[in-house]
């Protein structure tokens, strides 16, 4: 699953206020909001800040639930660097480097050029960074 962006949440009006729904097809998270609810300083939350909070919550939950693809850079049995992309949810390999590289950096370059975000990039089982839809590092973990 792609990283959810605040602007992707569907917002519905209902008698008691607003209803936000996560855009991810396999996510069933929803949030009903009463506009009368206020923050600690007494000001009503804006729709933008509510969308940001909802996106942050869903994104974290999607990571925990394995709903974000992973691109894994690893050394094979011949000591060559390779990469593979595993689908969110079922870990099926949906793309791979097809060839080994002598240097880890060339495998990393190939992995980032061949794979559109968002995904979690895992290198040698230790380093993990999140790549967003624009191809930039979104979050270092």
C-alpha cells in the first residue's frame, strides 16, 4: 500500500459533523468528528490538521500491518549485491534486479531508479528508510 497523504482522505458530511475515511482499499479505518470538539486551547481543529493526524495514524498502522511494499537490497550466495521488491501483504516478489552487482552502491542506485515510491528500503537487513511517492526519503527508522 502506498503512503497515505492527508489530501487523499475522503471527507463526508453527516448530521453530527465530518467523517474521514482512509483511501487504502484494504484499510477500514474511519474517523467521525464532531466540529464542536476543541483542542486544549479552545480553538476548533482545522480540517487540514485532522487530515494530517488521520494520515499519520493510518500510515503507522499500515507499516505495522505490512501494507507498504519493501525493496530489499541484499548479498546473494555468490557475494553479489541484488535487490528485490516484495508486495505489501503477501511478500510476493514483484520485481528484482535480475543481475548481481559488485558494489552495494550500484545495487542501491539500481533499486531506487527501478522502483517508484512509496516503499520501505531495507539494506543488508539493518538500514531501513521510507521512500515516499516522489522518490524522496520520507522517514528514517
